[in-house]
């Protein structure tokens, strides 16, 4: 049976398109209905395809069914409105029953607009990610709960509140005004990067979901690159950054799911295609006259794809961290800067610099000190790693620290 | 050789699944049917969409159904050829519908023209 060779991820890729188009058509007031119709369409396919054979063009079949279900829905509203409230009948005339536009152009536009609508500052960041996963990535409630290490009820509540907020704030599914694009893009990029990091540093033991999160983030970013209006330098920089990071995906964990430290990774497993893609987008991003944090992080990440410790490498990385901290201070960047400092000026100079930070509630602070003291003071090194172990919540994180302790 | 109908009963047809999960479930169904077909025991089958479902009752009363009154819904059926009900039951055991807790597959012999029924 040839029909078993289904296009991988067909349902997931089409889900977001159908929801975006329908939601744009219905408005956020009826976002659940748009989601229901999309889910229902897949259920119908699952009931019919295995028994009747795959349709010749599965995607067209899905659109056809979704469109019919949507039309039925609109008709039902129309009947209800005309019977219950005759005075508003005119609103639900032909215009309301017009075709659901499933042209490639409208599908793409709707998805981009949906991205801007969901990444609205009015909604808390974790809800933005949740909604993105559900609506733009077609994740199930269970999968989202797994990615966030929480239960289904929490995710359902979070999504419910986020949808309420979209309604309350009367957020429209539309492109922001051209003058606002850069500003609004910032929120979209933040969510995409959070989504990526959720996958890259996820506590979930499910490696398939971890990888999917990263790939979805890259896909969303790619959509922004492919659109003229949103193809800005910072977008390319973020895509470059994610390509560089993702290039080590296969090397970061061994066959048993244990983390492999950077220094011990097998370079053969690094994805050279992604590394050169990263270089390509980083190159494109270096136009215009603003440097975003993504530019700097991508440049740092590009150096990480070269394993050899050269003076040039660490001097440049140190300089990049200095710039990054000026744009946006973050504890992790400050700690990483000191690691680069130790590579350039030696541990003796880096240790007091690190201890000045006094981030005694930060696991990475103690991990860094543990590393800096390695080969300098065995006792202090072990003591810091032990502190780090106490603060580390994830199993993978703990394993990584224990590996470092074994090496002392 | 008799024909048996395997009826899929779903306890809750409205469970939220991700598109990916539905797709996996669909592939399993295809594999399952493929394995029956490979033995030349598959006769046919179909899905029964919940949409546009009606129930016609005594004295011509028509309701939207079967929702509301019965929670359980029939999602589809397949017809297989089998030498015995035991063989048909073995086919039914492989049905992916059974992965859902509370779901069941009913196995019924289809009346043939053998004079017995």
C-alpha cells in the first residue's frame, strides 16, 4: 500500500495554515471555533483516508473539507442570527458567506499576521509561546505540557486566558503598520528565540519534542525572512544564531541521552550544512546600521563552530560579549564574558572578576567558578561545583556538572 | 468463509489530539488494514463522520445525533473475511481504536445466504 508513505508532518504543517486563515476570517472572537474546525478536519481525514484510500491531493482535500465545515458553521450562525435577531440579518448576507480564501498568498499572509497577533506585548511571554506552539506549530496540549514540564490543566488554563486576552484587547489579525514593523518584530523575535531555547535547553526528556521546538522556531523565523516586509537584518541574525546552535544538536547528547560537554563533542557530528547556512544568514544580516543582540550572539555562536582555541577567537569573543552586555545586560552573558576573559588573560585574572559578580543564587555562577578553579585549586573547584549541583534542577544539568567534577 | 463487521466504538469522539497524533493514529490504521489486506481478508470499510449525523426515532422524530443522548459514538467499521469469529476477533485486536481507553471494537457476523439465518 503506497498510501502508507504519508508526507511527514503533513497534518502539522496544514493545521496552522487552516487555523490562521479561518481565524483571520472569523476574528479572534471565535478562535476556538477556528481551532475546532481544523481539528475536526483532521479527524475526518483520519476516519476516511485509511479506509477509502488517500485522496490524490491530500492538501487540497484538507482545504476542501475545512472550507465546507467553515461554510456550514457560518451558515448556522447566519440562520441563528436571522431568526433570533432579524435586524442584524443584513450583516450576515452574502458577504458573510463568501468563499474562505485558501490561496497560497492568503495562507502565507494569514500565518504572518497571526504571528504578530500572538506575539502581542499584551499577552505574557509564556502564553505567547504556548499559543504559538498550539496555533502556529500545531502541538497537542499534552506535547506543550511535556515541553514545559507541567500538566495539561495548567496549559489549558494558560491558553484559555491568553485567548481571553486576545479578545479583550480586541487584537486584530493584521500586519502592523510599516512604521511599527521593527518595534513589533522585536516581540516576535523574542518569542521565536524563547521557543528555540525552550527546545535547546528543555528539561523535557522527550528528545523528539526538544528537536521539534527548535525546528519550529527556525521555520517561523524563516517565514519572516521570506517575506519582503519582515526580512530585516535582525531577523537574519536570529536565524543565523539558531542555525549555528542547532548545528550541534546531534553532538550534544550521546546515544543514551546523556549530555556531552562541548569540549568532548565529536566534530564529525556537527551539521556542516547548518553551519554554512548560519554563515549565509549572518552575512545577509550585516546590512543596515543597527546591531541587535542577535547579531552579537550569532557572531559569538559562529566562533563556537570552530573548536580550536586561538587567541584571535577568544579576543574577538570577549569583545563581542562586551558589546552584548552594553546592549542588554544578562547574568548568563556576564558569566560567559568572564569565561572568554579567562581564555584571553588567564585564570588568575578571571577568578577575582568572577567572584565580584556574587550571583550566589545562580547555578552557572558556581559552575563557572568550578571551572576556573580547575587546575588551580582542587578543593575550591569541587566546592563550587557542589554548590552548582544544589541549584541545578534538571537531570541533564546535574549530569553535566558531575562530568566536570569527575575530570578534576 | 464468513464475513464479519468490526464496528469501532469511541467513548469520546471529541478528544483533543494534535494533528501529529491524529496523523500517527491514521498511519497505524493504514498499517492495520494493510496487514488484513495482505492476507486477502479485507472486504471493505468506511469512516462515519460525526458531522451531519441524525437519528430518526419512533414516529418520525428526527434529532441531531447521536450526541447528547449517548456519549458513545461509532466512528467507522471494516468488513473482513474470516473462517471463524475467533479469527475475526484476532483482526479486531490489532485495531488502533483500542489504544483509547474506553473504546471498543464490536465483532458481528454478517448474515449470509447460507440458509442458517
